[in-house]
C-alpha cells in the first residue's frame, strides 16, 4: 500500500488543532496519522512541505461542467457538490470522479433543480435543457425525489426563484422535503424573491444554496439560524465590486452568524468569472460577514485531518490563520492519497 509522509513546520488539522513541526501520514486514500512529528518514518513517498499544511477544500455549490475540473483540483479543491445540471450528464461524471485517477475533484451532485413548469432555470441561457425538472403535481414531486435518490443524488435542489418565473406550490415543496428526508437527503434551495426564504423555513428545507440578497427580518434570521445552514456564494453578488446586493447579503449573513447559524463555503463556480480552485475573495467576504479566520477555514474544508479521514491535504506557503490571502498560494495538493500538484 502506498504510504505518503508529509512533514511541515506547521499544520492546522481542524478547529482548535494548530500543530508546530507537524507530520501527516496517508495510506490507501485515508489519513492514518496527523499530529506532531513522531517516529513513523518508513514511507514510499516523503514530502517536506515548506510551509503550512491543512485539509483540502470542499466547494459545496458548483456547476462543474461550466468550469475545468482539473484546474479546480490543482487549485486545492478536492471535493465539490454540483447544485444543478442535467441527470444524464452529471451522475455519470460523479461516478467517474470516484476513480482515484480522475483528473478533478470528487463530485457529488443534486442533479436538476426541481421547479414549476416554466420556472427557473428552464428559461435561462446558462442552463442546458434538463437543468430544471418541471413538476406537474404533488405525486410527481415525490416521484422526482425518489428517482434522484435512486440515481445517487447527494442532495435535492429546489428552485424557489419567484423573480424568474413560477415556483413549486407549498404542497409540492412539502412533498419534496418529506420524500427527501425519507431518503436521508438534505433539501437545498435557491430562494429568491419576497417571502421565499419564509416558505423554505415553513416547509423544513435544510439549506439555502445562496446567502439571500434581499433583506431578511431579524425574526426570519433567527428562525433560519436554528433550522438551516447557508452556503455562502457571496462573491457572485459583487465580483470584487461594491454592490447593493453584496451589502444586503453581508448584513443578512452577519446577523445569521451572530444568531449562531451554520455557514458553509460555496462559490457557485460556473456562474460568471469565479475562478477554479480555492476562491480567496469568497473567504475574505466571509470575514467581512463576521467570521474569524479559523471559522472560515472550518467552513471551507472537506474534513479535519485525523485518522480515517480522506487523505485530502493541501500545503500553503504561509499561515492562513494570520492572513487568509495565504489561500492564494497553494503549493501541494493531495486527493485520496494521490499527489496532484507540487508547486
Ligand atoms: Zn448555482
């Protein structure tokens, strides 16, 4: 079995676990040791990271076929979740991505967004036919979820974008949540337009696929913080500029964070000019929303480095806990125990 030994002057293994003179050992695609340097020396491959080691990044909102999987992986992102793409294309790609030799991140997928006839994204230029699955009834909503579960969906995505067309009814939304939860799948939603976050909360949706960019009341923020998590996707609202949308989204996310809400990192890769790989500007916007650098890293990683975790590791030149711009300088990427890039 291929054993890789990584040594670094410092490592952040996960929340509260900063180690100097660190050592990480990978074997057969899993971590077998992560901590201070020990006597373990025998290895097939020894890597001395001249910098800072941490878990690799997961991007929990992408449209992977609109980007370059190889560049995503080389940029430090070893796992992604695709939140909207046609069935016949995305699940085959997700299967292929499980092979250790796949030149890209591990891909988990929701498949198409469940929507109303003519609803978002069925009439949007970016979305190929089949990116939206148009529901015709409550029974059809249940059947659609069951079919996606059989195909291996990792989540169910619902379109509640009332600004771009009709949305599923409350009864359909409830049926989607029931069927998804029966299949142990989370429901994530694109909620846009007045009252749509409230509808998601009422139906028991588990996640907002974007930080909302219309202002939410304190009452709604409080409910959201206890009931669901938010995928950040902040930079698509501004692409480095100052816009009313980013200001409102940051205000929503700040209050949600103070209320104890759970935030996870996602970029909506494929939307506009989001670059493949770790997107440092997204991380910096999370700091603007009030997260500490360590909280940002916690929201970004696939899994802490500990025995039995996937052997997904990156090395940076400098310490991101001191300055998150360190994420711009990825020196080494390991996915499932395979060395992908050495800077
Ligand atoms: Zn998206």
